C-alpha cells in the first residue's frame, strides 16, 4: 500500500540527543528544543536518532523514548518527524519501525547494516524491505552514508526498481560528497518523484543545482535561518546571492572542520548558540574542549551569525 503521508522536503534538522553530564538522556529540554527550532531557526522538519542524535549509541528502549518525546513535543508545532530506525539487528530495526508507526511518526529511515555488511544491491534491498514491512503505512527513506557504514553500493543503482520491492519507499537521505551518484539519482529517477534529500551541508547549493528536493543536516539546528536564506535566493534564481550565503556557511564549517568537527562539537555549538544544554556525547565520543567552544564563539561573532544580546542567560540570537 502506498503511503498517504506527504514526502519530506525542505530543510530538516538532524536532531541532537541532549544528555546530562553523567551520560543519561536529558528529556526535559526537548520541548524547549522544539520551540527553538521553530521560532529561532524556522525549521519545522526533524530527523531523529540519526548520526547527530547518536542513535546507534543508544539502547533500543532509549531510542523509543527519544522518538516518543520528539513526536509528543512536536505535535502541532513541527510539520514532519522522521525517525531513523536503522540497526545492526534486523529484529531491533523492525521493532523500532513498528514503534515509530505506533507513536505517529511521519516516516522512517534506515542505514545499511555496517558490521556484517550487505555486499550487493539485492541483499541490501532485502534487508530494507523487511524493515519497511514492519511499518507499512509509513514513508520509508534509505539513509546513504558510505563513509560511516563502509557500504559502497551506489545510491543510483539501489533506486533502480526499488519501489517494486519496497512500495512505501519515498526517497533517500544522501550523505556523501559524490555528486555524480547524487546527480544520477535525480536524473534517472525524477519521474518517480522521490525525495532527494542532501546530507552534506557545506555542499548544499551544488546539490540544489542537481535537483535536491530538501536537505537533512546537523548545522540546520543553529544555521537554519541562514540556510533558509540561501534556499530562498536559489528559488528566486538569485544565484550570486545564494552563492554568497553558501560561502558564508562554508567559512564557518571550514573553520570548525580544521579544529575537528563531529557530533561532540555539534553539541557544544548548539549549546552555545541556543542556550539549551545539550550535554556531552556518549562514549566512545569525547566532549568538545573549552578551547573549541571559545574559538567557535569568536568565529560566529566575526561572521555575524550571532548578536550577543544577553550572555548571562545564555540566550543568543541568530544574526541576520
């Protein structure tokens, strides 16, 4: 049965999972986090329990609770809540998919299993099919992130005939820098009207030119407004302005990449910008250093991404 739910599109924040200093999930700030995304960043779509959310470092029961909290707190505020339900165990993935459907999520996404790996397209599709079947009323998205999974099956090949096997398949989150593969996903499969969601924030403008229909990323937690300005300029065909916005975003990302940029650092940046405590990451990741946070604060100020109105309260407003 094809799903009646709408496809994911536009800007999608890959949510962070807030934690206390002792590594427990801090559910108490998720409501505030929803309000921040909507009011301060203009972002109304979220991707929960993915890479940024440390989904694969959480237990199944934690993943269920995190998903429930985002769906509950996002009700009537967020447009779409998509839950990443990928796992090494097919059974766990199916359980999470079924749970996502039960709590009223708007879609599910799955990465390729990355320890015992599928080496061919058909084997990968068989795995994805079994997960999708556990939530037959939900749109299903493949989460393509070969740098982390080590599964190098080209997305363009995977999409070929995929809806025959997975009727709920709606599109993919493409987190790779291979614009040939991404471009051919769009070129070869446009008629199916899939969601082509790009996942490399610093290259988003290139992907828009290639036909991306949306973007899922960690920086949209705190650069959502700035990225929306780029999307609007692109829609108006003001490409030189769109490029200026992309370069501005790249300056920041280039700066943090040189310092060492990952999930831990994303948590630190979001704490700094939003004033909402995201806490440390869970092991094996290490907390970002104080030096990192101080450097980032100075850089954000210099790029005019922040106007510091009230540092005492930790409330920082995104600059225009």
